[in-house]
C-alpha cells in the first residue's frame, strides 16, 4: 500500500501581510498530480490543516476543493486536527465523509479506534490521533494525567494495538530530539513541557507526524515529520520542502521516497548595501520570490522599501544590519512575535514582581486555548 504523508498546510495563512492562498492552491494541485502519478492509495494529513481555529471562507473552500479532487482520483484520506485547528469544526460531517472514504478525527474518542484497510500483505490498522494535551486526556479517560508524555502514552495504551499487524499512526506532537529550526513551531513550545519521547511510538510501523515545519526523521526513518509545504518564516528559507511517499509491504518492510515541492514563489534572504541590491535585482530572474532584505548601509535610505519594491515586488521584511537600527527593529519584531501567553506572563511579572509559576502558566494556556476555540 502506498501512502502520501502531508502536514501543516496552514490553509489561509497570512505572512507579513501576504495571503498564502494562491501559493497554497498552486502546491495542492501538485499534490493531486503526484498522488495520481505515483499511484497513491491513502493520503495522510497530520494536522494544522488550517492556520486558525476560525478559518476564512476562502480557506474552507480551498480544503473542500482539495479533498474533492483527491476523492475523484479514488484516494482515501485520513486527516487529524492539529493545535491550530478547531477540533470540533474540522471534523464536522465526519460520519458522512467516512462513508465516502474521508476520515477526519478531531476528538480523542475516535482516535483509539483503528481504521483497517487491506492489501496483498493483509490488514493495515490506521490510528488517527489529533493534537494531545493533558487536559484533553484527563477529561476523556477520567484519570490523573501529569504531563504531555503521560497523556500520549495513556492514549496509545487505550488503542490496544495488535503488534502482529502493520500499524500506522497519524499524530501532531513535539517529539524530543527533533530539530526546531523553524521559529514558529518553536515559539509554541513552552520550555519543552510539551515534548514527548520517540520511544512512545515503538508499536507503529510508520508514524506520520505534524507540528514542526522542518521535514525530518526522528531516530528512525519511519518516525517522521512531513514538514509544511511552504516556507512560512525566514527561519525556513534553507529547508527543502517535500512530499513524503511511504510504501508498506510486509511487516517491517517499508520504503520511503520524496517528491520536492515547486513553489509559486520561493522565500529567501537578500543581504547587501542598497545600491548593490538594486543593481542585482534589475537582472534577477527570481525577482518574484518572497524576500527578506537586510541592508548593510550605515545610514537610513529614504523610502528604501518603496524603491526596492520596484525590483522585488514581494518584500516581506526590510531591516538594517547596523547595530543601532538593528536593535530598534529587534525590539519591534520581538513584540510582534509574542504569543498571547507571553503577553500574560509579562503582565503578571510586572504586577507581581515575580514570574508566573508553572501551574499558573498551564492554567492560563488552557484558558487561552478555550477562548480561541470559542468554547
């Protein structure tokens, strides 16, 4: 059986004022074409389908079109909710969709029940585990759960896995030992508290992970992050985004290959003085890329962004490398990048002259998530 592992689509995302919808639509077409040409049987989507709990109408339509095209090709689809998704909204209509070969899981109740498919080698059990938090698992299993590792282990134990069969897990977690070179994913991890052990996944023949945007394996080739299809931050500029193709044969016989994405607009960094960048931009065949420009001039260039925009129309960010201006920009960017939790922590410390305790931080984090989900 051939699987296509995707993750972190973040449909509807806006980066530095630029809507990614057209870029995403362009890559989703590539995914459909690859699925057809590679004779894929099942598409796995490992969470963060949308960028927000309340996705835009355009993002919802884009997902609808994408899933419809995949089903027209006869593919089965297995999709879970990530931490950016609303668990309830994403799985709307799941019972009806399931009858059509589209399996969407946002609730923990559904995650412990395998979806069993058969091929020439026998049955394959697919488990779809949406983003796990201790609070979710405590409510579901009605037992004391003290952290992310314990929460994950409790959910896997509840699956009652038959180790003699081939088992596949789709999950959305932060696995210890993974490279967090994409700043967006790293920001969402508070002091490593949400890290889980790679050993927790030993019962599975393949684990399709989402959450980190950098495609990578953890300890073994079959425990893998698919990575995001697009570069959503400057820290991802050097990453090689790719689709993951997994071929399951007999028990323990799995092969993995990759198909690179061809983005509508790449993302890269350009550094140099103003005159140099203007001159090179006039002949740059990749002028249409999303660019982060760092000027090395020691003085401010009047209307620099507007002028540079004439040669690079997709400037996401303009900064200066000299010490004084770089420091000012760093302060502004730090404020822009702060999460709601970071704002609350900062306010608490200002009012109480001491940092927030871990128990308080966990409670605030849960409350913020409930507010975002609209519960």
